[in-house]
C-alpha cells in the first residue's frame, strides 16, 4: 500500500493539470479567419508599418523589432549576447559591453522590456531590457537602435521582476527572482535560507538628460521570490507593485514546497518614501561588486568599470513604506490599469483574477487594517484591499494589458486563450484561443496611462502545428489580434526569433523621424579614427600593430599591408568614410577568431587579430556595398616572428 503524503498529492494535482494541458489536441482553427484579416495586416511594398513592436528574445539574449500590423522582422538589436553578424561583443569597442563582475559573458536570457516614459506615456527615447541570468539592465537608444549602457545588479539572482519604470522614468526598478545572501563572497549553508538570504529590489536612477543609469539603492526584503512588477500611475504614482511567490520560503523542490499556501503576496512599495529615507541617510552601505558598461556615441567605444558599494534599505527596520497584500496562488503578473486605481494580480495556478483597489489599499494602510505581519512587514487584509474578483475567467492567468477604454485583456497559459473583461464590473466580455499557451501579451501602450489600443499581440510558448515543421525545434511565435471592435479577431501569425516574453510597442510616428542616418565623420572622437585616406597608416608599438584603415566605395586604404609578424596583436581600426544613409562596410580577415565587424558610415570599429602563421592573408568587405563590392579587398603579409 502506498501512502501519498500531502506534498506528493499536491504535486500530483499540479502535474495532472499540466499534463492535461500538454496532451490536449491543438485546435487549429484557421478556418475561423475571415478574408478581411488579410487586408488588415497587408502593408503594401514600400509602405511602412503603423507600430514598432520591440520583442524580447528570451534565451537568445537580444531584442528584436517587428512592424505591426505586418509582423515583418525589421531588426535584431544585440544586447546581452554576442552577435557575429555585426561584431557586437567581438569588436574592441563593444567587448566592454558584455563585462560583468564574473568577467566577460557571451550570453544571457532576456525577458522584459520597458519604454522610457514621460507623464506615464512612452516618450520614444530609450528602451530598457533585463538580463535574467546574470542580473543586468540595458538601455537601448531609440535614435540609433544601439545598446548604450548595461548596469549589473549585485545581490540579485535571476533579474526577472525587471526592468519596469516609474511614470517619468525617474527610476528603472528591478526585483530579484532568487533570494541570495547579501554582500560579496557569502559562503553560507543553503539550509540557512530563511535567516541568511534576502530578496532585493534595485532602484536604478535615470539621468533625464542622457539616460545614464546609476544604482541608487537596494531594498532588502525577506527571503522570497519576486516575479514581476509595475509602477503605479496617476494617483498611485508614488507606488510600485511586485508579485511575490514562495512566501513559504522553500529552498528546494519549489514546485511542491512553494505552492503550499493558498495565497502569496503582492508587495506595495512607496518609492517616494524610500527616496526620503535614503536622503535622510537611513541607508546602509554594503560591499557588492558590479560592472557598469557605457557606450559613448562620439568615441563609438564602450568602457567598463567595476563598482564596489551599494546602499541598502531595510523595511523591517524602517516603517511605513512597504506592505504585503495577499494574492491567490503564486502570482505571476501584476498590472496596473491606466487610471492607476486597479491592481490586477494573476495567480499562475488560480481560477480567478483578483483586482485590488488603490484607494481601498490606502484606506486600509491608514486604518492599519492588517492581518499581522510577515517578518516585520505589515500584511494588509485581502478583503480590505480587494476591489473584486473576475470569476471563472480561464485557467492559469499570467499577464494583463489594457485598451484605455475600460477593458483588460488577460493571457491564460493553461487554457491557452486571451480573455477580455471589463474592469468596472469584472464581467468577461470575450475570449479567443491562442496557438498555443500564451505567455505575455502586448497592446501598444497597454501598460501606460494612454494605451493606443487597436491591436493586441500574444506571445506564445508553443507552436506545434502552426508552421511548416522544422525538426524538433520549432519556430517561436506571436499572434496579432484586432481589438478595435467588441470582439477580438485573430488576424495574423508571425514567427519570432528567440523565445518572446514581454514586448512593448509604440506608434512609428513617435520615433521614426528621429532615426540617426549616419554618424558625422568630423564628430568622430574615436582614438584611432582615420578621417581621410591620406591619414591611413600602419603603426607598430612593440608587438602591437595598429592599422589605421579607411573604407569607402569600393576600396580599403591601405589595402596591401606588410611588416606584420607571427604572434603580433594586429588591430584593424576601420573607419567608414561614407557620409550617406545605408552604406555600411564590413571587414573580415582570414583565420580571425573574432567574427567580422560591420562599420556604419562615419564610425570606427576595431577588429583584433593574432596571426598564427606566416603567409599572405586576404581581407575583404563583407557587406555588399556597390557594384564593385567584390573588388573591395586586400592582402596582409605575415612574416616570421
Ligand atoms: S515571464 Cu515569460 S511568460 Cu519571464 Cu515575463 Cu511571464
Ligand atoms: Cu564595402 Cu562591400
């Protein structure tokens, strides 16, 4: 006779739920698509899309840019992973971008994106991206579509609840997924989890003039896991909300042990008050190493520095700015409606959606309507903060976006659908299947004060039979819905690169005319720039050889290079002299371990090469730049050491 204990029973019921879902037959309802759909997504040759859609690349570590409604892939922006295609992470200028306190890393897992905002709406300046594995936040410039800055976050592991920003981009905020021992070199038993580990929330200050990030302070919390977050808006401007799971504080077999309690938490933080505590010197300095990498657009080069200290705040000591709200069944997303009044929690294993009221929350805090505390932090009574529950919306709610017309749209992973519901009366209005198992969804501006509505994009975890089979590894996928009417209408499938998690979208009008077309050669402050062919030269310094080389249609100067010896460190500093849009040149040398470089007009890029043998090595331009592109070549002669 086998006795099932409570844990294995619970494990069974979750497993049954998940298996039931996994084996359910795909319901491919292509027949339901109307002919009108084609017209809605058709962007004629030469015409532009209406929206930019910035989509996380998941485990490819990059961000990709699509046009909506066509679903056309416009660009992949390298952020946390090397990209041989353009030399990101391989050129001497971009190598520092991938430095961390663990040294240089070629890869990360990119989940969430947030556009910079002014007055709670996207201002089109920057896009922030998180790295999940080795915690970092990146800032991408939306005029150049280049990664300009990467800040590592110490005392964090699994930077998942990140990088969401306050209404005027005062801060980008990042919550850790794993709790960890705080400070450098903490060799402690894992069994001491409850007493020796902390969760952290990092507050990254953004300089409004240039976007520059700095780690202002970290909030230390009990050892729990943060999943996602969003800033308040309007009336809730001063607050930030975080979903938490594993309130049980398990450090092993979380699948079972972290699903014991009926409710986990949403954590509400008054960041204005936290700021005040920091101003009044209530923070404690901790030794914590982290890298800060900045790309300078006039030298076209990045530098990496290591910082050593971080200010921390302990809310179990300092009162009145952090509160827990009970939230059913392992909340994943926490999303704030455009008015800032409604806080939507989504329990991954729940069959309802709790909607909290900001006004009620404030009143409950005022009256100290608490259900005791959780390790020194007050827990507001569920009913006191609750506005109401959406009953039977679907199975496994994950994320919610808003259309600005009083409606919310929630993704359901387990029941594989998007559900539209009314925020005021909490009634379900419509539901449409997704193919299959949707994770995040995105409405342009759908997490801001003024959603642009019109479209909803679902980012799916599984595609099964939606595309031509490509072996065991299938295409990742997004689906586009028209949400302009009462009922949602599926109008397009489009494959994505990497695994899409969160995404952001904005009207093309907001940024398309700010796009940089080329870099001015007179403003190029690169230390190895060559501003004209007459300045081209080869300079030896010990065993380092600096080749100042220019590229212009359709030749390199110099294109015959001699005097290099085996074992030399050769630096090809290639300056693209073109002053015209859309004329990059590439550069490659036979046997180089460092990919190629792709140099934009007016830019200088450096490829390092250590020749391993005597001989004559060809160099050539890798980007088809003119009718005589194939003539854009040369030789390097390497002699005995
Ligand atoms: S997570 Cu991907 S489905 Cu990393 Cu935002 Cu919810
Ligand atoms: Cu330059 Cu091809």
